[in-house]
């Protein structure tokens, strides 16, 4: 059960929307102090996280889970599953 990453970008949404800087050198690192979501055309909120290299990852608004499929997977012969 997790919000799956849907894309990664080298463009820093935090720097663009929450600072006057143009790069990690002068943005003030708003990603360390703020939370950010992008809103799509269906008004779904997608969480955005910045990594240590100032790349941004956008996550799906809806969590995905394999739990509803466990019985089917067992019937298909799956005996072991890794949950992260």
C-alpha cells in the first residue's frame, strides 16, 4: 500500500514556486521547510518530494495496494510476496 511515483523531473518545483532563486545555489532550499502538492485537472493532489540532488518526484494521488488481489495471487501459485 503506497503512493507510487509517477514521474521524476530535474526541474525543481519547490524553487520555482517558493523562492526567487534559479538553482540549488540560490533557492534557499524551500524543500526542507515546505510540503508541496501539484493539483491535476481532476483536482487530484499529487505529493512532490525533492531529493538531495534537487530532483523532484511526483507521486500518484491515490495509493495503490495489492491486498485485494492476494487471493487471486495465491490461486495462481504465488507463495511468497515481498511487502515494502
